[in-house]
């Protein structure tokens, strides 16, 4: 615990690199980062709402809405009525699944290679540790900023 600041900095830099890798990959594939994230979210076979994707993947609602409208027109996504009239569920169509497969094949392959290399040196528990850190960091920031009214920087 002597090097907390250094360890947090290393972790934050590593997460920034992961973000940059996906931004670079999306650009090389020819889609936006947010479109790649949406495909990634939808490719799990589950039915999702736009609001839940926005919340989980930190994508602005207007951005998701724009991508969804485009993909509905292209036949990649179908909107399924949910419990709430305003909230529709998103599901990939067969054409959308083909599109997702073509886009995500290289991403998944590269992720698999990176994880296999990582697991040669570390146990899978490192994933639990990163999840725990992100959850704890979220909670600490939320608790702090909800309890205090820090002065805004000018």
C-alpha cells in the first residue's frame, strides 16, 4: 500500500490504453467507437434497451438513438415493444447478427489472443480485481460528490 498513487496511475494508464486500442480498432474497421460498443453490447444474444446500453456502456442517448435509427433502416436491429410504451428493446436481426459477426470477428480474435497471453502470467482473478476496483472507484466518487458540493474550478 506504500505506492497507492503510483499503482492507481498505472491502472488508469492501462485502462486508457484499452480505450485507445478499441478506438483505433473501430477506426480501422470503419465504424465509430460507439457503434462498436453498441455491437459489442448487442452481440451477447440478450435483448437490451437503449437506456440500459447508455448506462452500461457510457454512450450518450442521442448517439445511441442516431445509430439505432440508422441500423433499423439498414435492417440490423429490430425494436421490440417493452413494458413501457416509450422504451423499446433492441435485438439484432439475422442481417444484424451477420454484420456483428463480420465486424467483431477480428476484435474477438485479438481479445482472445491478448487474454491467453495474459493468463500465462496471471490468474483469471485479475479480472475480478479490476471489476472490484472500478466498482469501488465508482462508489467513492458518487458518495463524495453526492455528500459534498466541491467548488467549481474557474
